[in-house]
C-alpha cells in the first residue's frame, strides 16, 4: 500500500467520524441536507431526488442526484466527503440493474419511475437492531441525566 492511499484512508476515517454516510447506490431516493451560505448566515437546505450515478473512488468519490423541480430536471453532483453536506438520508431503495441511470434524463412521468427494492431479512434485522440500540442509548442518557439531577439536588 502506498503513502497516498494511506493518507486518503486516514482522511476518510477522520471525515466519517464526524458524520455517518449511509450505504446507498444508484436508484435510491436520497435526501441530502446541504449547508447553504447566504452572506453572513448559513442554513441547511434539503435536496431530495434519485441517485443516478456514483463515480470516483476514495476521497474523490461523487454521487449525482436528480430531481424534478417545477417540471424541469435538475441534477446536482455532491462529493461524498464534502464538508458542505450535513447529512444524507436514504428515503427509499430502488431496484435497478445498472450503475448509471442516465436514461432517466429522457423519461418523463410514469416512465421515469423506479420500482422499490424489497427489504431483505438482513436489512430488516439490521434496521431493528439499530432502532433498539438507539432506544437503549436514549434510555441510558435519560438515566444519566436523572442521576446527575439527583446528585445536584443533594
């Protein structure tokens, strides 16, 4: 393994620690929360659409999201590890048979629909485990907060 790959892996690990990027692929409908800077202020704007491509590798990986805005197709390319992306959420998973969905550019209405992918048993169990872990973490936080409150009262 060369030095450049090592440095890239370190940077990816550092950026992944701050925010979690879910596993997604072309065909999935994504909601990307993007930080928008307007003068002195910054705000978060949601951009929801279908992922039509993923390209590149390592720290230079990008994904393209396409949505229809007021009857006009709009595509936006996001670097996966960009600091301007606050979060990425998979709204639904699509069942597709190719890596690049550029053919959607020529389609309108029903022809541009993508069938939803059925959830596998592994995905379902992972989702349930994640939900249970989140619930237990919330309960632990509440217990810690209550204990701190009792100590402060004494």
